[in-house]
C-alpha cells in the first residue's frame, strides 16, 4: 500500500505520447500563424539571435575543413600556374635565343652571298660539321666533299677574308686547315704600298707571322694584308689580316711582323670553298719551308 502511494507521488503530468501530440499541435499552430500573420516575427528574430552562437559553433568544423580544402586547392593551383609560367618563360627565352641566332646566321649568309658575287671564282657554300680539339692541328671539318667538287688545296673564305685551305677530302666531307696553323703559308701583299710578303701560320689561335722581311721593308702596324694572287691558290685581293706589331732582329738582319687574321672561323658556321683548279698548283719551295724552322736572335719592336 505504501509502495503504490510513493509511486503515485513521483508521477508527474500526462504521458509522453500525449505531450508529443499537444506539442505537435502547438507547432502546427505556430506554423499557420506565422504564414498568415507577422506576430511571431519578433519572436523569430529573438530566437535567431540567441541561437546564432550555437549555429556558428556547430558550423565551425565544417567551415574549417572547407577553408583548409580551399587553401590546399589554391596552393596546388598556384604551384601549377607558377610551373606553367616558368615553362613558358623558358620556352620564350629559347625562342628568343633561337630567333636571335637565326637572325645573326641570316645576316652572315647575306654577307657571304655578297662575297660570293664579288669574288670572280666559282665557289661552294659549306657549313662546319665539327672542329678539331687538337690545339696543334687547327682544322675544321666541313659538310661537303669531293661529290661537290671540293679538292685538296682549295682555299676557304668567309666574309672577313681567308679562313684556311682544304687539307683532306672524302666524298661527303672535307677538312680545312686554318691559316693560323703552322703548316700553312699565304702569299700576301701590303695593301698600302703593294709590298709582297708571305704570311705564315704561327700555330697560335688568332695570330699570323710575316717573316724574313728586309731591314728596310716598308711595313708598319695597322697595314692591311691581302692575297697577292701569286702561286695560283688564293685569288688576288682577299683580306688576310692586319699588322699588329713589327720587330727587328738585330742578330739575323731580318724584320718580323705579327698580324691578326681578318677571318673569324670561331664565330661563324658557314663558309665558301673557292673551286680553283688544283691540278696545276705550284709547290712551296723547299728552301722557304726549311727557313721556317730557323732560330731567332735579339729583337727590337718597332711600332
């Protein structure tokens, strides 16, 4: 009896189902009132303001994940765009370099064409295949050979002047020795006064020697040297070099001059091989070849 009394004492209100029913009716009534009138609008605003912090707190994890995802995507896109811009910059630089190279090559070809029309000798345009790495043999390997009419002994020129002489020939390629090689000699004359001398290769890049000059020879620094046409190898009037210094050899009674070549084979890829008849070319006198190896004495430089 006492147990039933205590149970009734702790029982409060109607059952949960009844409360849910009345709550549903209340909500439906609020919805109808909200749709028909504006009396609940202030209540809505108050409730909205009160619930806003809880809404933001509940939405914070989602917003944080979204921001991290967006930031990661932005970083990835920025890296991709940076890589694309870098590739484009490199490609543009390569195109610019190639365009500049092509422009320089075209300009050199135009100058070479002008030389071709000036020189009254048949010629063949050639291109460097590769250069010799041996400093003792200053040679160029060219892209044309005997199939194009090139023969040993023929001169090679560029727009600056004489480059060298064909040394070996195959059907498809040829090898040219530069005039600075110590095995080459070129009959030249001083353009200022017509003095005929011989320019020898010094064996050093960018240097020619004019040896065995008489002590009274009229030659001085700045004189231009051109081919004299003697010997039949080099047509007359091709530029060879310019005198840089003149030395007097008091022991042997000779003067010696040093010249800078006019041609610059290290700068260009295209040259002309002059198709001179090589079957009748004279040999260099043995005495002249032997004289190259003679010693030198005390010298005095004259400018």
